[in-house]
C-alpha cells in the first residue's frame, strides 16, 4: 500500500489536494477521476498526519474552559451548577486538583462533557 514517506511528499500531496478541491463538490459523481484522486490523496495525508501530527486529547481544564465560554459561564455560575465553591472550580481550571467522582459526574452531565474526558481515559 502506498504511503507518504517524508515531508516533501507530504507538501506535494497537500498542494495537489488544494488543486483538486475547487474541481469537486457535493454533486460530483463518485466515478469522477478528480474526486477519486482527492479521496485517495486525502486518505494518504490523514495516515501521515496521524503519525507525524497527532492531535492530543484536551485536558479536563481546557474542555471546561471551552464549555464555560460556549455557555457564557463565570467560575461563580459554574460553581453553582456543579455544586462546589468558586475556589474549587479555580483549582480544577488551573489543574491543581482533580474533581472527585461526584463532581466529575456533575461536570459530565451538566456541561455535556464526555465521561472519558472527565475521567482522563
């Protein structure tokens, strides 16, 4: 099976993908040569990215901060929602402490954060 071997091949493949993108859209037939090439090259790039540019799972504090932003919550509002003091929320956000299971469950359910992220698995 073909694969991208180095950064030079990666860049060349990315350039070709950029050339192909304007040539296809949602109405392009599945048998179109440009679409087929685009899919094949995209898969090669995805495989290379997975090895050389992995995306790490965000920390719990990063996810809580994002959810606070999305829900327009202050630390005080969040503390009321999950049933802890604002200073405890500050400790969670700074990474100084981890929430106990009961609080982790509240964070997961009330902020709609995956239990895997909350538990760090």
